[in-house]
C-alpha cells in the first residue's frame, strides 16, 4: 500500500549576502517543487541586521508552507575564518527558526548534497541546477545558484530519508543501478 500522506521539506542554502530556499512536497515517493528563491541580504551593512532578516524570512517560509522537515547545507571548510564564522551564524539563525517552530532539522555537507542529486560529490553548481531542472521539470528563473542549491538540499534529504542509496562506489554505473527511478 502506498503512503498517501504529503511531506513538505524546506531546503536552505545559508548565506549572509544571499540565502537560497527551496520547498518540495513528497507524496507517494513523488516530488513536486512548490517554491524556491533567494533572500537578498547584501543591502544590509550590519551583520546582525542580516541575521535578524534571515530569522524573520525563515519563520515566514515556515509559517507559509508548513514544512515537516528542514534540510540545510552545512558550512564547508573555507579559507577565511571570518567568512566561516558569519556563515555558521547564518546557518544557526535559520536552524533556530525551525527549532522554534518545532521542525526537525537535517544537515548535509555540500558534497553529500551534490552526490545525492547528481551522483558526483564534486559536481559544479551548474550541473546540480541542470539535474534538478530535469528531475523536477522546471526551468530556474534566477541567475543565482543559491536557490537551486537549496532545492538540492531538500532533494538530498528526500533521497536519504527514504533510505535510497546514493553513489556508494563513486561511479556513475553504481549511481544508476541504485537509483533507477531517477532516470527518465
């Protein structure tokens, strides 16, 4: 018997200049893109005001779409410690918004997200966007790849929460074998 309940997943690509978000619904193991976009934060000079806006916009998205789960991209090891600190704060504020609304948070590395969507953990952002457009049957309307990165975070969680195997042997053949339903 198929599961007829719908699950909403909010994906977040945290950032202090641009924060991407993507919202998918899952019903009967089928995914549907509900919305995606960018929260523009460059206009704010004060870092704390940026964090306030991240919190408020995340709360708005939660209240608007009522996600059951949140998937967020983990900060990657950067060269600049100051940038890492700011990115970690942005991520923490977005996570806090979810926790306040009592939504489970799931964190994935950029590599895991790329691997889940494309089969290659070292895929370029453009490759991830292209694959998502094919999987979800849409054409990205934003020039910034932060939105598609957020959709990828949501899709990564969908693939992992359903115990679908990703590319464990780091080969395209293995990925295709383990994910036949993702090929059209």
